[in-house]
C-alpha cells in the first residue's frame, strides 16, 4: 500500500510538470520531438539548440537525483527496507509505474491538446500527434530505470 502512495505522489508531480510545460512551451522545448526543436530554432523562437539540449540533460539529471533521494528516503525510512535486491525491485517498480504513467499522459494529453503546440509549428501537427516518440522515450526511460534503481539500491547499502 505504501508503494502505491509514493507512486501516486510521483504521478501527481508529473502531472504538475505537464501543466507547467503547457504554459511555458519554449522553456520545456527539450521535451519535444527533434523536428519541433529544429523548427522552433529555424523560426528564431530559440537561439541555441545546444542550450536546449543542455537544459534537457540538467532536467533529466535533476529528476534522477530527486528520484534517487526521495525513493531512498521512502524505502529506507518508511518501508524500512535494507535488502539490496528488495530495494532494487521496489525502486524499479516505482520507476516503471511513473514511466508508464508518463507514457499514458503524453499519448493521451500531449498528443491531443493543442495548447502544447508552439506557435509557428502548427504545420507539424502529425509530429505532435505521433505516439511513437513517446513510446521510444518510454523504452529508453525503462532501461535507464535499471541504472537508477541500481544506484538507489547501492546507496541503501551504505
């Protein structure tokens, strides 16, 4: 039951990030498909694509660190888990649930809500509606979750 609560908290946070992204599309351009990034750059909506990619790296590192720290605190203090394998499995379950939730809201919300469309890129409607980009991100994130969960479990043994 406790693991369900932490998953729910993470999913609420992901939903809040989507609301913020919908209002600040250019700031969250690193979350958009590459074709949209390139079009935004060609329209001079952004000045440097490398900076956008750097924001994406920083964002992902920040999310990973917050996840590792909060999951560690949850599993160590609330769930009182000390076993490496159990720590890894529970951490990976939480990561996968959150990643699956992100896939679902991306496909149902991002792909269908016109408020995510950046002005000037309306002609890329098929790219906005394409679910394959989000599915590939889901696959990568699920694989990355193994590394994150291993780090989380490794920290637990210290």
